[in-house]
């Protein structure tokens, strides 16, 4: 963790560098150091087995290197981010680093993967902080890496065995990425490690590379590593299935906890924490902040405050996803009647959204452009709003680009790619995302909705305060799509029966 760093004043009141103030008293005498290093059992012998992700990560690295042959590519894991003063958020590595190393959970802070040109190919080198031995000060005195603070860190040899990577100590990283900067093109995934960005920028500038050219090259690298995730490999698909299975169990937990939520002043917090308990127990945690929106809160698309009541007469919209240890996350939304039974108005809105989702499923197949999935859902949404006399025009007129009146009640898109990020592949080019044809191995969401705010005077009074979204996670197959989250009921009658069974 960070130490306290109060700012001190320089000459004439100017800010100087923060003064280092140490509030911890750590023994450091030779006698103490000798004593604390003694009396420990030997470390276990042998090396760990290679992880299941390792061969897939190797193939991904080869694909990346083939896109940019002869260039040094730097992919940092990133470091801890301050939550408050000297406490940090739980570490999560940068997604590109995790994807290309196969390392998940909280591994390895401050590390970087470097793809270094070598002959006709490349060397994949992982620089990280290995464990210090027990006779070092780091062992007991370093709260960032010390064994008594954060547990036993792996050795270089152990991580090499796990990943198949060449492993070197972190203190060699800066020289490795900046050497020969004028003779070799260097690209870095920016903003993961600002200190590393700065060191590389200085080396490139000293070699005469313009900052504009260098930044354009870095943006191109970010695009390539993002597009590399558009089509998932077998390992990724299996991990997505695991994440979705955990998420489904979390939704069942929510249904069981609804009576407690109704009885609580902050019932939405009950819904949120019940799900996150499952995600944390069976995975790495949640893939994003859970939306637990009851009643009119469901009309706020990113309602994550989750501090409202859950009333018996409400629908509760839960948008949640468990992230497994490999960092792949589900992203599922179900809108549930708290009482266990939809009212007539709730069912009408719900059925309209379900029909839109079904239309999107029917449109999704290899060769169809990604944006056509959204178009299929919008045709249903617009038609239903026309039936309800809510549009100032016909549905067909509303669907024209210059109008889009129906989007008042659904301003978000229908689909996004999903994987190691909840909004995966976000740096991909438009022609590789919205305008791309669907391919087997792509995983994305289908999530139409309708949201009638409590103060929306254009909405029928019986609809006001009703928000519905149905979101499923979809895998493109050779001849269509598979609904990976089909284990969670979607039809109104099925939802009612499922909820009743969980309360039996």
C-alpha cells in the first residue's frame, strides 16, 4: 500500500515534492534481521504445472507479433490504484496483459509482457517482481511485495513453468524497453503504467521519434490487441460458460433473498450483496458494478447506487455478471416481479421487450452484420410503441435515421461484445465491430429494453415507473447462435414458475 505523502511547501510557497513521512516503526537491527530470517520450514520443491490458458495465450502472442513484425511491443499489467489515502483497490491486471499472458485474478502488479523481436520471430518476456528471500528486508518490511504482508510471491522459475514465458526480474524492465529505441520501433499499451509510458516516451524522443508518430503507433497497438479478442478461442468460450453458470446461481440466490429485500430499508443492497457474495465465492468477483434497480430506479440505465427499497409491487431489474478467476465475465439482465407474478401492465411491457430480444436472436447468424441485430430489435420496439400510440409518426418513419423517436424509450444499443471486459474489444475499428459480419466464436449480448420514467408524461400512466431489460450472452456458432444464458428463464410464465419453485 502507499505511504502517507503530505505536500510540503517550497520557496515562496511553491509546492515541492511530497515529503516522505513514515508512521510505521519497523525493527531493522542486524540482530532482528538475523532472527526473523531464521526458523522457517523449507519452501516446497518442484515447479507448478503449466496453466490451461498458457498454450492459448501463446497463440494469441504469435498472432499479435505477426501483425507488427520486427517491433518491440510492451504490454503492462498496471499497478495498484489508490482508493483512499494509503489504501488501494484490489488489483486487476490490464485486460490485454491478462489475455496475452493467461494470468488472471490479481497477478502480477507492476509487471509487463514484452514481445521482443528475435531473428525471424520474437521472444515473449515477462518482467515481474519475484519473491524476496527471508533474509531480505523486503520479506518483512515491504507492504507491496513482502511475504509477511501479501503472502508468498512466486519465483521467476515458477511463473515461467506456469506460463511458458521467459521470466526476468522487474528491475530489468526499464532498460529492456528503452534500449535501442532509435533502431527499433517500440509500442506500448498506454495508461496502464504511466511511469513506463514516460520512460518509453523519453527514450523515443531522445532517438528523434516524433511524439505524434509514437502516440499514433501506440493507439494502433491498442486497436490490434482489442480486435484480437473479437473471436474467442476454445479456452475463452469455456471460461465464459463458467462465468455464466456462476451468474445463473447468483440470480437464483437473488430470488430466494427477495423476502429479505422487501423487509429491508435498503432492499436493493440486499439484492446486490447476495449476488456479489456468489460471485466472490465462486469466482474473482463481479465483472462490473451490479445494477439492482427496483421500481422506477430501473428507468435509470446505470443505477448502481442500489440504496432504495424493494417493494412487493415492483419489478426489480438486475444487471449483473460474475467474473471468474481468468477474468472472463458474464453480463446478464433479468427483470423480475418481486411478488412472483407480473401485473398486466408489467407483462405488456415485458412481452414487448422479449419479442424484441427474440427478433434479435432470429437475425443473429454468421454473415449478418453486427448492427443488423440491433436493427431487428428496434423494428419490434418501434412497432409496439406505435401500437400504444406513443410515437409522433408511424413506426417505419420513426426507424428512419433522421427521426428515431422510439429511442426515447430505449436510448442504449442492443448488443456489445463480451469477454475479458464486459464491453470487450472497445478499441476495435467500426468496420471490425458495428459494420463487421458475425463470425463463429464471437460472443456478445442481446439486451433490448423499454424504460418509462415515473415523470414521463408521454407514457401511459400505468406504464410510468416501469423499466424492463432482458439481456442474454450469445455465442455465434457455425449455423446460428447459442444462447449461453438460456438456463435462466426468459418467458413471463417460466419466470413466475421458476420463482415459485425457489420459494417452495
